[in-house]
C-alpha cells in the first residue's frame, strides 16, 4: 500500500477507517479514496499558493488573521472562517481528549469540501486574500499529524520557511466558530413536520413563535388548539 499509494495515504486511511479501539476492516479502495482526497488538497493548495505567498510577503512568517467584532465579513468569507474555526476546535478536542482520529480526518474532509464549493468565489476575488491565506495555512497545519510528508511539502509551497513540525497548533476563535443561525426540527405529536432556522441566540419564545408561524405547522394545527409546546 505504501509503495502504491504513499505512506500518507496509507496512514490516513488507517486512522480514518476506524477509531483506535475498534477492529479495522481493511479495504484497498479506501486507501485509493484517501489518495484521491490528498490529491485534491494538493491541487487546491497549489492553486492558491501564490495568494498566500503575496500575503506573507518575503518574511516567510505564517499569516495570522484575528477576529474583529466591528468588522462584518461578507457571507462567503464568514462561512469559510466559521467552518475553519469549528474544524480546529473539533480536531483539537477529538485528538487531545479522545484520540478519535477518524472524526478528525472526517472534519478535515468536510472543510476541504467547503473550500472547494467556495472555489469560484475565492478565484474571482470575492474572498479576501488574507482569509484565503488563513484557510490554506491552517488546513495544512491540521493535516500535518495525519499526512506529515504532504503537509511539509504544502507548507513550503505556501512560502513558509520554518519546518511545519515546529509550528504551534492552530487555536480556534470561539467568536468566529459561533453559528449565526441554528436549524431546529419541529415535531407535532412526535412526527417531524419541518425544520426552521432561528438566530443562534434566540430564546424559547422566539423559537416557539417561529415554529408556529411556519406554513407546514400552521397547516397541521389549523382549527386546533396547541396543548403543549416543548422547546429543546
């Protein structure tokens, strides 16, 4: 497997396919799938490495973008940064606290999927260069424990001169990781009727009002009295 797909793909598949306390049902197709995923990461990083290099300048120092409560980011940038900082928080918790490496790898894959879905916005300049630099450098740092050889190559490609294994681990910003809205399922008599979106800080009365105002809920409660509302 190492000869055919490389050490990083083989290692990352073993970590992804099962948690360390479970048996692993080995499948070569899985190793090939991880190899294709890492190739996607390589192509993405190669595409945006000139942007990151421009942001970092000649210093070779990784760029750090801090949150600014007064600065309202465009939707595309906000979504990318939120997912990045949620991913950092999840991997940090699952890696250090529980050794759930499989969920760490899954979180990295979710982040890469979102980056690819935002590729058009990033390529046309709708996403700030500093945000792109933050996304790509932190993605590389998150990948390093699972695919160290590839991550080291990508780190150099992004213009960084220091060894990636000597870099500090990324830190999640709780404000950036916080969701603006929540999706809440609504049940009537134990059956799912609809899903509503409410502000993340909505209180019970606001959530109840949003649920009762939903067209599907109104259709099923028309002419009836709502006996009890439970907000969880």
